[in-house]
């Protein structure tokens, strides 16, 4: 399956890497073209602009926006102006949920779909996986479901029956304080 990714910071770039390991094709864009070129060297298709990214994707398109919440609205608005009906815009960042509700309504008026996917995993997500909190139309989520399979923790790499799960983090020696302040640290 194919996905466009806008925003290739530590999480965006690693989301692309994880998808590519699972055999998906990614078309990538970032203002920092050095990052785009690095991912091209790893098998992604690079784009020099949002227009170029949209042009390189097959319809119906799906584009994941992984940028800081403060610029997400502007990027999504610009992207939406380049997309066609039945395309999907995915906000994978940390946007305020009411902003997502308004964006979904505005994009629906243009015939576009919108998914709000909270993404957790940080820089360790490449090896350990990402937790996804997916909100949007059930039919659109089902259509894109193959893209979501490689991201959850414990996903097995497609290298045969002996593929190992990502190693678990060591258990903490801390105890749950259930609402009580934890121990002071120095």
C-alpha cells in the first residue's frame, strides 16, 4: 500500500522506516530536503514540495501529516487544496481534538476524509512499535487498515516464522503510588 508522509522528524521518519520494512511504499516530504534525501536512500520516494508529493501518489491518496500542532492546521489546509474527493488526510500529531473535529467537518465539505490518529512511541517506536489512537470514519479506517498493522508494539517483521518481537523494556523498580506523590529524585 502507498502513503504520503509530511514531516520527517524523528517520529515521522521512523514511521516511514517501519512501513517500508513491511513492504509499503512511502512518498515523503519535509522542508529539510536532506532528510528527504536520506529516506530516498532507504527506499522512499522523495518529493520536493506538497504539490510533488500529491502528484506522486496514486488515487485515492492517503497523506499522513506529522508536524507540530502549531503548524498542522496550515499544512493540512494547503494539502487539502491539492487533493481530490475521496482522498484521506491523516493528522498524526498532537492537535487539540476540537481542532480535529472542525478540520474533519471542513474537509468533508470538500469530499475529503480526515483521520485523527494520536501516535505514541517516540524515537523508540522504530524498534518497539507505536500505539495508535485512531478516530474517523469506520470505512476509511478499514480501507487503510493494512497501513496500521506494522506499527503496534510486538509486530513481527516479515522475515519468516522466526521473526522476533522487539525486545521489551526492562521493568521499572518503581511502585505505583496511585495518586500519591512519588519518591523525590535528585
